[in-house]
C-alpha cells in the first residue's frame, strides 16, 4: 500500500472514531475510496468483498425494478456501515448505493473481517449497533406509512430531500417518490398540483423548487 493511502486510512479511522475498534495490524489492508456525486458505490447483486463505512459525504440506498427503474429507500450518513446484513446472511448486495454528494468511504476486505475483526467484541458491537439503527429506521418508517396522511408524508419527503441536498431545488421523479411514500403516481400528481396552486412549490420537468419552506414545514410537522 502506498504511504499516501495509508495516511488516508489512518485519518479516516480517526475521523470515524474507529481508533479503538480497528487495530493497527489491519490498517495496511484497508483503503479509502473516493466517489463523485451520482457515482455508484455498490450495485445490487454484487458479491460482498468489502464492508463499507462512510467517512465523509452522503449516499442514497436505491432499489431497482426488473425494468431498471430506481426508487430511493433511505439516505446514508457519515459513519454508517454497508454490507453488515449481507455479511451475516451470506448474501450478495440486495440494494444499490449511490453517492448523493462527493463521498469518502473506508473499505474493509471481508478476509480481514473473517480473520481478525470477528474476534473483536468491539467490532461485533459496532456491527450490531449498525444493524439495530437500520432496523429502528425501518420500523419508524413503516409505522409512519400506516399512521400519517399522504400529503404530510409528501411534504416531509420534500423537506428532507431539500435538507439533504442543501438546496431549495431538488431532483424529483414521480415514480421514485410515489414508491417511497407508498401512493400511486396519479395521487402524487394531484397532491403536487395542490401544492403548486398554493404557491408552495414550483415544478418544471424533474426539478422541484420550494417557494414557501415555512408552510411546507407546517404541512409536514405532524410527522
């Protein structure tokens, strides 16, 4: 491993608060991979060769249909792990992950996990924590889908997408959003038209711009 990459790995470990979890003897076998915005980090169906930990930037977990259509499932933040469920279920990656902004990711080879890290209680605890947080997110999301009206879920989705991209203008594809909040595309268009009529948003093609963030937040405040 080149010295520059080794230094990057050490910096990444420190930044992710993994110094006490990843021992020095495994450091030479790790690497940091940089991804551009909209670049694939993981593609569905790929063999699990690494565990991935986001160091900087953000990712988007995507599901794809047989026709190739994509739907956003969840966002990935700093210090979140990818590949933990697949490791314990001995399966290939179920979902794809795209960098939603430039991202630095720490890659841990599965051989290192098997030979070294599975003997570490601290690393096992890290994986358990990662999976528990994902299950909690999924549980909350499923509960919300049952309890809250579609308009509130739509407004919440728009607000969160805006916060995630740090812009009042977001990419908005009807099919993806309809799948995300669990409604038909026809129902989604009707709700969008209501928000447009109230001058809360403006939508041109696949670009949606928030005109009244305060009112949009109010509509989503019960979630």
